[in-house]
């Protein structure tokens, strides 16, 4: 699930304000999709990942390797791609294509490393919704996630109640605190 192939990148070229006060000069969101977005663009499911997962939740033509939710995505499966357009992102702060500490800070030309600004779950969700805006999706059928992804699905429903039809949160908490 760590192969860095077969994903797309959405590049948000404007400054991205983070909840704790920092600013990223730009944001990249790595994502993969399965199924087809219908004409009304109302069949999208945003699959939100755990802490260390990539956007590669299921195999596809661009990356035939088995994904981390392979058994649940596809025709006739839980996230039925005959019905739904499934979108999975790599998290903001992650290491599989989205902006994170290993990304180059365009202001310095060097990797962010330890200078990467603090961020919250709400910032990860906001970056995902920038991608949805880019894809022309006003409202998702559902947000689905486990662990950190479950926290994101709950957060998405709270932050964007008019844009989230349903949410499924699996094995997650509503709040966490740093060590």
C-alpha cells in the first residue's frame, strides 16, 4: 500500500490557513478514485484514511497493487462502485503525495521537515473539501473513515453539515489531545 504510483494530485496554489494559526503557501492533495461520478454529482463517497494510510485503498489500472480496503471497494462490495464514486485522499501532513513535512516549502526551496506547521483534523478535512470543490462536488453521499479517518468523517459532518449526506465513523474518537 506504499507504492507511490497511480494517484492524481490536486494543487491548490493559494495560501492555506491552518486552525492553529500557521499558513501553508500552497497545498497538494494526493487522491485516487473508483467508479463513476454521475451527472448530478451526488453519488460521491469520501473515504478518509487512518494515520499512515495512502490514498491507495483499492487496486485500479494505474496501480494494480492491493489496497488497504481492497475487500470493501468495487462492484457489489460495501462501497459499491456500480453505485458510488469513491474518492480517497492521502492526508494533509502525510507522506504519500499530499503536502507534509517531506514536501518542499516553495518559500525556501527546502523540505519543511520540523518546520512544517501544526495542524488539526479540521485542516485535513478542509483540504479534502478543497479537492471536492475542484471536482465540482457540492455534497457527498457519505464520508466514511476508520481511526483518524473516522475522526475526519465526524469532523466533516460537523464542519460541513450541508455538504455531507451521511457519515460513517469506525473505531474513532470525537476528540484527542497531544501526548
